[in-house]
C-alpha cells in the first residue's frame, strides 16, 4: 500500500512524498533485477568498473591497514554518485524505446551544476571521514598499524581495541546515516528533473527517510549487507551487486517521490 503525504507548510517547495509499506524495498530489488536483466551488458560493465576501483583501493592501502577501512567505507559514501549511469539506464527503460548506454554516460549534463555540486559535497565528506579516521587511529591505536592481512585479527578479534572500535564505528555510523539520509534519492531526482537544485533534492531525500523510517531502515540494511558480500568476495560480487542496487535505487526514488 502506498500513501501520498503532502506538506503544504514547508518553507521550501518540494515534491510530495509517498508513505510506503515496510516491504517495499523488496519490490525495489525485484524491479532493479528486472532492469539489470533487460540491459545486462552496460549494467555489468559498469559493475566491473566499480569492482575494479574497489580492488585498486585495497591494493593501494594493503600495507596501511588504518587507511583501507576509511577508503572502503568512504567508497560506499560516494557510491550514490557513481551509480548515476545506472539510474539513467532505468529511466530510459521506464520511458520505453531503445536504451542508449552512451547517452546514460552523459545524463548528468542535463543538470550539470547541481549534480557537480552534489558530487563535490560527497567528495568533501569522503575526505573528512578519511581525516577523522586517521585521528581516531592516532588517538586509540598504539604501535605499528597492521597491514590488511592481520587487520581483522589484530583489531576486531584481539579484544584489545574496544575503545578504538567504539569510536570508529560510532563516528563512522553517524556520518553514514547522515549521508544516507541526504543522498538516498537525491541524485536520481536531479537526473530525472533538470530544474531541481541540490538543496531541494537533499531536503526531499531527508523527508523520504523521515516519513518512511521502517522501510528506509530496511533498505539501508539491504544495501550494507549486499555491499558487504561484494567486498567479502574480493570485489567479484560487486560486479552484480552494484548495478543491481543502482537500478533498484531508481525505483526507490520513483516509488517515494511524487
């Protein structure tokens, strides 16, 4: 069941937000998978590119274990921006007619100013998180920082760094929640509506989360679990997971925003 919620008293004019049932994220996943099946070539190629970037990050950070988690989690923070091509592929499928993957690469140009500014905000958030992560390690970690091979056993399983883990996941979790709230439908909306600015898109995204807390929490958990599976398979799983979530995120936007 989908219920439309209006907000005539808002200071900023934003679209009406639909109130959806808690099970709707499963519908978004189903529709996203259907889109992936309809355009497997460009979708999976983009998944390969995303996985390759993830593998490159791991390779560069292998000997500096404290940097790798910050970069990988930060990679997730900017993923909504990187999925823009997938949003447009779903947009083209929804409108019917042939799908043009080259046009999807240039879809951001329809609203280039707002989308570029949004990308800059995500990039600054990534830089901030990397610096905050470094400070947390400097404050709570003693001795030589392990490489990734020993990172899990030394930090997560040894029981010697509970304070570090509490600070790391506490601060990281707050940043992740904030980024999720302001980005969950922002970029699909700016791609879909070339007259929408960054502020309107962010406010609309936050309203979607605020008015649908249970389904949006479930959607966040699904995203984290699926991306974790992708990372756990040494990025191979991301070839499928990333385009699947990208297409599904388009349907989340269309379902939530009038």
